[in-house]
């Protein structure tokens, strides 16, 4: 249940890894507006939008460890309406964040039995953006597994053995407190594994028993046996098989197996990214950073409603901007800052975010076509990325430099989603 494959890749840039782990830990395990089981379920919902089994499996296990109700793992039809109401904003943020409006925010915050508080919603929005962007990194660097909880391993990750994911940064500015916490969690995970497997096996047995009773009843009522079906109600696809969402489960050998049906955690699965069309006659469609920026607006809002997360996010954005890229830039014949800004602004441009002080003709001069195709795929529809794409782009570049590009994608995408969501929250508050 640890982010080993991800942190092995990020380990090429240990200072960034330290910042990432602090943010990840704060979002998932420190005091905040949302209950711990809900945090992991929101992460499951976010990762499922991109069919990222690596992250779904990770958070299913952590959801159960946090005391989450196993029935929720059947799918969205079995979770509280308050949590299910987050679906629309999850879908839009993941694929077309420019469609977020203050009306979406108002709908979640309106006074009712299932309303969200502003603080809870900000926590949820940051979680969604974090997991969407992390899914891009998982696919972009080949961490997405073919099966089980392990990565492909085809991209020559660092050999860190079975270390706790935070121990990888020992001696590389990782805070001692975070090291202590995660070392303890690593030991706790070993002790919990047997009981977790027993719990999963018990769920599995109970589920099988319910399935047998249900099928026998169907035989009596209809005169013939029927298997579990996928139902559609009101245009929403969900799983009516009680066992479909209860993965991962322990198999016959007691090994933990992965989630099998991610559709249970999604509504409107055909909704995906569409090119943001910039129309000269309709300037209002373009998000202008001069009017709403992270530094001047987003940072203060998120920090006010979810204490300290703004500082952690800001550190992470600054950290990726400060990573050394002189070799990459030299190969492209430009300054490092120019090269990184070209990648960042290209990613934001795909989401309709524009910088008035930037000449976008530079993007075509700085970025080769094959690199642009790779960046767009990983950013907009990461589930279509494969290891061959990673190997093909920039054959002359080092593995660490390719990881660097994926870190830029992760942070630029996350900031883009946050800008749209936080602007909508600001407009609602005004």
C-alpha cells in the first residue's frame, strides 16, 4: 500500500520528492476537514477517472485500514449522497476544468442534509487535483502496473529494495519527523497485513454467501439462474454485482489482488478531454493569469480554508521550478528557465490558461513534435500512455531528465485544476 514505484521515479530528484511526500502525507494523514476514510475514497474516485489501477489499489487498501466501510467499495451507488455529489466536479476537473462554475460550487454548499462546508470542499478539491495529476505521473513514468500492486519495472527505476517510501530520501533533506512517521507506518503495515487479509477474506466469504442466496432467490422467482449484471439508471452506469467493488480481496493463496472493475467508481465514463478552442471573438473563454493567479489569489484562499496546505503546495510548485535542467535546455539550445516555461505554458494552454506576457510561438520552436504529443497525452488522457512512448521521446536524454518533464506535467496540471476550482469558489463567495 505504499507509493514505492512513484517514489523510486521521483527519487531522481530527491529535493522534490521530499516536498511531494510532505504534501501527500499532510493531505492523507494529518488533521484536516475531511475524515480519513473519505479522503481515500475521494482519491479512489479521482484515480478511477483515468483508469489508474495503481492508485485505486493503493487507496482501497488504505481506505480499509482507515476503518472505511467495505460496502462503499461496491461502487458509487453504495456511498453516502454527500460523497456521491462530488462526482460532477471530479469528472469536470479531471477532463475539462474550464467548465467549472460557481453554480457547481453552490450546488455542493447549499443548505441541505448533504451539504459540504467550504473547508471540506477545498480539501476535496485539492485531493482531486492532486490525484488526477499524480495519475498523469504514474502513467507518464510507467508506474501503472500490468497486474497486482507492482509497477512494470521496464523503465529501470532506482533499486531501493523494500524500503519504506520515505526512507528513499534519507540524507536528502527529508524531514526527520516524516521519516519517523513513515518508518512506523511501514512496520505497522507489516503487522496489519495478516489481519487485513483475514478481513478481506471474511468479506469475500460473506459476499459469496450473499451471491449464492441472491441467485437461488432469482432461480425461484424467474425459473432460471442469472449472473450479476451492470445496471444503468438515469444514464448512470453502476455495478449491481455486490462483489464487483469489493476488490482488492485475498485470493486462494492469501495474496492481495487488485481492483477489477473501476467503472463502479465512475459516472459518465465517456466524458473525456476535448481540445480547448480559443475563439478570438469570445475572449471570456480564456482564463487569464493576470486576472486570477496562484500567487495573488489561489494561495491565500486555499491556505485560509485549509490551514497550511497552501504553503506545502507553493513549496512544491517552487521546487519543480527550481530543479536543474541545464542539460535539457542545452540540448534544445536555450536557457533552462526558457525551456521549463515553454513546457509549463504549453500545458496550461491546453487547459485554456493564457499568459499575456508570453509569446506562444516559442512553444513550437522549443518543443519537438514528438515531445509535444507525449506531453499532451500524459496531461490530457494519461491512460493512453504506454512505456513505448516514454522510451521513444527524447532518445538522447537521460532517464532523470524524462522524469523531470513528468514532474513539470504533474505540477502544471495540478495548478491548472486548482486555478479553475478556486476561482469558482471565489466567485461563489463574492
